[in-house]
């Protein structure tokens, strides 16, 4: 399992602690130092079954600075994925990529269901 995080993010810290407490094995990846590629994001998006907007960190400063709330609806899926791949701070975190699922953000109930804990 892959766990993408921004170590200074309090939600990521809480999620990582949860994984460790529940003895879930994972590979850790710094979302800014190793930003997801467009191909990875496309794969995860399709695997997740979620709307693409869920992959954006809508509460982040960069999202707001770029006025993406107004721009995203006019952008194609391809353009949105390319934009996400430019900067890890645009990506909602933490992300957990499993064999047959993708978790976006930390919702303990959802994590318990998907991870069987």
C-alpha cells in the first residue's frame, strides 16, 4: 500500500498514526518532494470511482491563489490531471493507494471499512 502525505499536515500526521496503531503496512511518500505524475493521478482517479474534484486540495492556499474554484468547471479532465501533476500542494491528502481502492483524505470510518480494521 502507498501512503502519500505532506509531513507538516496535521491530518496526514493523524492518518499516519492511525495506520501505525492499526498495524497497516505501507510505503510512505512525500507528496511535494515526489509529486504524483499525471499518469499515476489518472490511474488513481479511475480506480477510486470519485469525481476528479475530490483529488484537489480545495482548502489549500495554492488552490485559492489560482482561483481554481472558478476555473476547474471549464477545464477538461486531461487539463485537471495535468494541473494536479504540477504541484503536490494541489493534491488532497493524505492519499492511500491500495490494490483495488484509493482513499482520498482521512475519514476514519471509511478507512476502517476499506482496510478491515
